[in-house]
């Protein structure tokens, strides 16, 4: 699976930490990728580093780390 061919529902495995999480790309109002604020430059870096979406915990870690680095 790749960013260009996402699983549209169901369970995914996070490529960063290996944990399973529920993909909600078909329900964007509840999708963690939309709910967790990650800057566009950081999202571009993640796309280059990983083949698929990250779990909510990893997204939060990355977002928090990026904000801390910018401060």
C-alpha cells in the first residue's frame, strides 16, 4: 500500500511504530490525519519517509516535535 493507493477503510499498521490503527479516510471528519495539526512541510517529509499513514500516536508525536523545534 502506498500514499497514492491508500486503504480506504479498516485496520492499518503504522509504518513508524508498527501498531495497528483504524483508518478513517472515507470519513474525513473523523480521520486522525485531518484532526491532528501537522504542518505541510512536515507532512511532505513524512510522505518521503513512510509509504503510508501514521497512527494517531505517531502523528501527535511528530506534530509536537515539529512545534517544539519551531519554538
